[in-house]
C-alpha cells in the first residue's frame, strides 16, 4: 500500500474514510435502503454504480448492492469486495472516471443518509481475549482465583445473542432484572450499567458443519471488522453468571458501528505478537501470529454536556488473535456462516486510561472516573451517551471505523 492515491474528491487528512479504507455499509435516503462505501464525508451509492456498469467483471443475476443487508455481496467472496474497492480506488484517483462524471448521482453526503445494521447476523460469539481485562475482572469477581487455569490454553468465549444487536445511534433502555442482594434477589433497574469496548470480526464465508477450520487459513473466513459495544449490567451479571455465564445481563443490547472495514484495508496495520507461554495445543499454533494495531477510545457525554474521553487503548495487545479464535470456535465441527460476528472481548491495557469498561476503570464501582466540571461516574446514568472510536495509522495513511454511539434511556415502560 502506498500513498500514491490522490483523490479528486477532497478528503481531510484526519478522516477515517480515506481512499485506502473504503469500508462497506448499508444506508438509506428517500430512494430506499442499499449498499454504499464511505469516502471522506460522502457515501458512494454501490447499487447505482453497479447499474451504471462500473463493475463489468462481475455479471450477476441481480444487483447484490440493492439489498437491505450486505450478506449476499459478502457471499461473493473476498475477490469480489477486493475488486469493488480497487475499481473505486482507481475511479477516485482518475478525474475522467465515470464515478467523477456521475458524481451528482453516485456521491451522497453522509449527513443526508441514515445508516442501518449492515448485516443479517445469524450468530454472535463473544471471546475474552485481553489478558489484562480477564485478570482485572477475574480479581473483582473472584479475588483468589482471577484467571482460570484454562485461560492460557484456549480462547475462552460464550455464545451471545444476535437478535438484539443494533447499529450505532440506536438508544438503549436501562434494563431491569434480577439483582442479588444477599438472601433474596430483587427485581429492579440495573444500577451498574456498563459498556465494553470490543472489535467484532465479520464472518465472510460459510464453513462446513463437521469440518474444523485450520488455524493457518482461518483468516480467509473473515470479511472485515466493526467496533462493538457489549453493554453489560454488572449487578445482574454478578448474580446470574454462575454456573453457565452471562445471560440477561448482556442480551438486552449490543451495538456495532455502521461501516465494515475490510481485512484488505487493515492488512497494513498488522503487528507481531509475542510467543505464547505456555505453548498452546498444536491446533492453535499459528506461524506469523499477528494482531491489529488499532487505536481505540471511549468518550462519555452526559446529557447536555460535551464529551469527555475516559479511555484510550489499542487492540494490538490481545492474547488470542482472530485466527486462533476461528480455529477454536470450529474445532469440534461447529460451522460459521456469512454475517456471524466474533467479538474480541473487552480490550484493556495495563495503565489506568486503557480500561475498556467502567467495571475495570472504577475497580468495581469503588473509584469513580472523573469527567469534566466535577462530574463523576461509577456506572452509566440515564441520558449518558457513550462514543467509541477506532483508527489505524501509518505515516499519513489512516484507516478508521467512524463512531459507535449509544445513548442510555430510562427503563422502558412495561
Ligand atoms: Ca464482552
């Protein structure tokens, strides 16, 4: 990847959506819901571009971009999305391209569109891959036994809920549930509502039931990456999580960002990972094991007040990588389908600003986080908006995810 690409469309140097990125999403305006690619402050209308014959190498039975989700376009394989991005990259750098000639109809201002959940998500799995997060949370829930003995031998995960995954900007009502208080549980709105900053990998190819995916080719099954917020009600979680793990404390909502950043766009931002000790079993041993160097931040904006950054971390430190997660997920023969999400688990580092959830940042609610003007938070309050951002940068090449926003509303009336 070079920075030879000079686009005729002005793109700010700090834009997440540079010509190197070209992430895919689903948007709508008065002309309906369809697929688009983000560039600067604009959306390229892929459905219209396809009808104009901009992708002649693919003669499809139907326009896969004029659909309410990206699943069918993703099913055409990595070669197809790579081709579409290359065509668009060339067109954006060629002032005589049909994209430039038809810019009036093909380029739509981002402010004039609404973004939607980009996928039909069949299944969602949440891993637990940050050693810092697992150790710190483990200490809060089990002081004597923070990291279970299996943790360094396998990417631990639970099967999450796909039906309640919502797109950035969708508000989330404070959930009510069972909260342990000693002898008898009470039914009440959670008093310990939290976010969890994660990345979600989007499955881009179906695998066969009964056939484990080898770690060496696991990444072929991934299309791209989203920001992910795994909302969590800690008081409900503390009471319900044993023995089978989180359930209603997390199934009320999870939020994803709008634009899927492709694995091709992230290729330049890989980082080497230290050898794992103890050495994992052979099916998890991966030559050239790498992570992704993505800067991540979390901001909270209380009602009527400006946003305050409460965390800044990076995904490069995760102990288990996506290839190992795919290999482990399928080792017993479980199949993956296009549109499934595999989330990393909360991404935290060792220093205090690197905490990917409030449970960690406040040591279980004991030490509040200070926002501006003397405002503090132990957990989220009604009308707080949580904003997550992520980007990778090398020299002046920047590839970002845009924003993942979610505002907390009071409990829904029943
Ligand atoms: Ca999580």
